[in-house]
């Protein structure tokens, strides 16, 4: 017989995080839909500008938020599930550093799945058959929880990787490693920064 105590802390954190994401999105959309500019005719006529795109529907915003959460969860799980929270946060930093450069995509999913289905994808799990294997339920739940906590700001990334945009496992010796600046090693990954567009482990 299950009791209330059977609900794990990670379940509660994930539910709370998703509730915050949904509430934030709903508030932003509500504010944008309820805004009505002044119609005071004494003001100078506005300059001609291109029409702004229609506000996205709540469903599309929530769908995108959930997709971004899933993509971040997947990269944490497949690239660093055995590395603990510090190793997973380091991988998350690489994703956000790449997104901030503007050279790898402008969303988490665009960064994570850049080149997927083609030789040279940026994260190995996006190109190989790892996603076809059964996930470890506990490790997946941990990755989902950490991803939600990062996205809601409950867990802040502290730039432990020194601005890294690339990494590889210590067991690998990629030819691009000598072209970038090594910043640190966290767990079983070595991190790099630089201008090149290289492949990760």
C-alpha cells in the first residue's frame, strides 16, 4: 500500500519546477494579451513598422518549454548520467555557452541536436543508437529533475567549466583538442573553449 511518503523528493521537485515553468509562461502570455496601448490622439503618429507576429498560443509556448526541458534532460542523461550533479551541470554549461555564442543554435534543442542524423553531430548520443536503448529509470528521473531545477533557476550554473563550448571523455583523443584551449577536467570529461566548431565525445 502506497502512502504519501512514497512520493520521492525528486518527484515533488520536478512537479514544482514544471508548475513554475507553466505559471511563468501563463503569466507572460496573459500580460501580453491584456496589454492595450494608449489611444490618445494627441500623440504623434507612430512610424510605419512591420507588423509584429501574433502572440503564440499558450499551447505552443508550453510545448516549446517542455521540449527544451526534454532536450536538456537528454543531454544530461546521455552525456553524463554517471558523473553526478557536478558532471551534469558541466554539460549543461556547455549547452548554454554554445547557445550564447549564437554559432550552434538559439535554443537548447537546436544546440543539442545540431547535426543529428548526419556525420559530425555535436553530441554523440544524437547520432548513435543510445536513445534506442532502455533508460535507467532512476538516472533519467535525476536528469529530468536537475534539468527542471536549472531551467527554473533553482540550481544556478557557476561556470565551473570556464566558458567551455566543447568537451570529450578522458578516454578519447579527438584531433580537434589541440586546436582549443583546455579549461578544466570535471569527472571523466575534459573541457575546452575556443572559436572552433568541434565534435564532442
